[in-house]
C-alpha cells in the first residue's frame, strides 16, 4: 500500500493531501530513510513522522484497504511519541 494512503487509512494523518505534503517536505521516514508518498509500506516497517518539534514513531502491524475508525489503531503500535 502507498505510504500516503496508509497514513490516511490508519488515521495517523487525517487527510491524504496532508500526508502527501508531509512526504514531499521530507518529514516522513520509513526505516530511517526519507520516504516519498508513493513508497510501499509493508508489515514490520517503522514509520517516523515529524510534527513541528514533536516526532511520532510507529511500527506497522497490519495493512488494510479500509477499516472502521474504532479499529484503526490496531494497524500500528506506537514506539515513541
């Protein structure tokens, strides 16, 4: 699954366009490498997102095309936030 879509479906970022902009600005990394919005996300990947002066790091647990809002937090686990 594309990185921008994963960020939206998992609700780490609310909108796909915002996820695209974050990737274009170099604020999203997969496994310690700057990632483009089109990068493929796999189970076990570590995604790091820089929000201003705060950084969120999550491990991908599952990939699903669509999911209910209540279950979205089962797609990843926070490493640091």
